[in-house]
């Protein structure tokens, strides 16, 4: 199974996982730029994703630091809510950079659900005419 880059224990190597994370983020943000360029999204949508991602990334870092120091933690519901509201790219990056929330299967599963829901909402926004009046102003 060498070609899958999965060692005997069934765990993906961290460097490969980070490459997949970077590729996912690159494709996502390239898609947002393409949607703005093709006038399917307003510029504010990618900016919101960037701001929410930065906030979520910081929350993951603060939570990891608090976990190490035995202090008050950021609630998992808060991390999921931030991901659902557009911060999932920052959460994905934060999970890798801080090696945080990557082992808990229930958390990872619910995180995947929040990403899927967010992307479904974005898809509906792009495919619908909800932004047509806003785009007509530009």
C-alpha cells in the first residue's frame, strides 16, 4: 500500500496530510476567486471566509495553549459554530499547525458535517439568484 502513502498502522503521514490540507485550501479559495471573477459572488464572501478563518485559526491556537496549561478551554460547540459560519478553512489549518482536535473521532466527524453544510450553503448561494441585486450594483 505504499502508493497510498498509508503506513502499516493505517495512519496517513503528517507531511502528506499537510499537503492535502494545503491543496484543499488552495482549491477552495481558487474556487471563491473564480466565482467572484465570474460575477457569481460578491467580493465580500471570500473576505468573510478569510476573516472567519483567521478567527477560527486563532481559537484553535488558544484552545491548544489552554489545553497544555490546564486552563479554560474553547468549547467544542464554539469551534464547530465558527467552522459552520465559514471558518472551516482556518479550522482545518489550525488542526494541522497546532496538532489539535485531530484524534477525537466524534469531533472530526462533526467537523466534516459542518464543512459539508457550509459548502452546501455556499453552493446554494452561488447557484441561486439571491445575490443578483447586489451583483447588479457592481
